[in-house]
C-alpha cells in the first residue's frame, strides 16, 4: 500500500523549486538593470551643489556638468541648494529617486559633518551610492611675514616655548581650517589659540595685519598675497610635496608625523541606484576628469583631478570620517 503524502519528503523538491524561482527572479532583475543602464540617460541629469553659486565648489560642478552633457548627449543641470553646512543639499539628494538622474557633488565637509552635526537627516555611510572621488586640493599654512619664524619647525618651537600665545585663524568652528589646526595641535603637541571668523577674507586680513599669526587656507585665496610678500607660506598639507609649489615643505616634514589633510570633491547618487548606472556614471565622469580641457582649467587653481572606482571613493570617505571624528571628539568641537 502506498504511504500517505509527506511534506517532509517533498521538502527537497520545494527547496529546489524556490531556489530556481529566486535565481530566475534575480536574473530578471539583473537583466532589467542592464537594460535600464543601456538606455541611461534618457532625460536631463541634475548635479546638486550644497553651496551658493560661485567659488570652486560651483565652478567645478559646472565644468564637469558641461563636459558630461557633451559625452552623455543629455543636458546636465547644476542646482545650488546651500544651507545648514551643506546638509540641506545633501539631504535633498539622499531622498531623491535612486535612478541616476540626481547626483550630489559631495564636498570634504560631508566627512566632517558625519561627526560634527548630531542627528543628521541621512546616514553618512548608507544613504549614498558613491561614484568617484573627483578632485583634491591641499591647504597652505600661511603666516604673517613679521612672525619670528620662517618655517613650520621654527613656529612650532615658538609655540612650545610660549603656550597659548600664538593664534591660528579659521573660517568658523568645524570648518576645514579649524580642524586642520586642531589636527596640527594634537600631532605636534602645541597649545595654539583658535580664532574663528565668518569667512576667509577677514581672517587673512587679520593675519596680514598681525592680529592673528597663522592660518590654513586654500591656494587661490592666498596666492596673490604670497606673490606680493604680504603672507608667508610655511607648509603644505599634502602627504608629499605639491608640484604647484615644489619648494614648499609639507607639514609632515616638520617632524609631527604623517600629517595629511586635503579639501576634496566627489560625486554620489542616492543609495539603491542600480549598479550598472553607477558604473556608467563612474566611467563617464572619470573620462571628463581626464580631459585636457578640464585639467588646463583647474590645475592653475591648485586642484588635483583624480577619478577613482566607487570602491576606492567609499574607502577614502570612510578614512576621512574616521580622521575627523577623532579630531572633533578629542577637541570637543561643536558646530556654530
């Protein structure tokens, strides 16, 4: 007599059937993503810049967008959405449709905000698909020419001999210049007074006037004053000497250890953007970054155009978040 039906006996077959269905569904999803990427882009793209128009953040996005439009045969619109220390524009992209049509030009402030600003409306690691690290730029440590130190080692020696006497300026609490100063203080073990300003122009004016002693500043902001002798450059923040000013020592050469701190810009899309579309955007943006026209435009401004894989950009970002988290927590730094 035939035994009654047993679900236990049927289980292996059911498992095999479910696996086959899952494989088929996964294969169909992959085919759909590939087909979508093949058609991408079918309409205009947007690059969101979380800053006001003008200055290097905006200029870089517009130059990249112009050449990307030529390559993709679709308009690329740059939109400025400033506010809340870049959080407004960043959150706008985090909540956009994950279809590759809304991109964020991500600045170095993104890594700082991950620790500096509590309760961000997005997740700094999980809310984005990272496309490429587009460019980096070192800062220069500049000083008043009357400061009795002609090099960074001499300045550090003065600071150690006179704790709390010498001041460094910045563009505000939690900004690049502030954190670079705090990183130097920690690595060199010196006591410097932080003097925040609302912008680079006033801070540099006070350094020239002698009210403040040193400051980390961008190359475009100080090159004019360096040429006229109104400011003196003590060091550059890149890990190796910078080809733009090859005679200028690095901070690391002053003996403080492996100091490196860069401004940077990258491109990202909302998390969930199909992998083939991320890969296509990566290839197209990297091609733009390698163009002779773009390099001719930005290298005189001190930008080092990069172009990485998505994985390399994500790893770079994680390192940046970790570096600045330690500085912010050690200094108990809070945003303005």
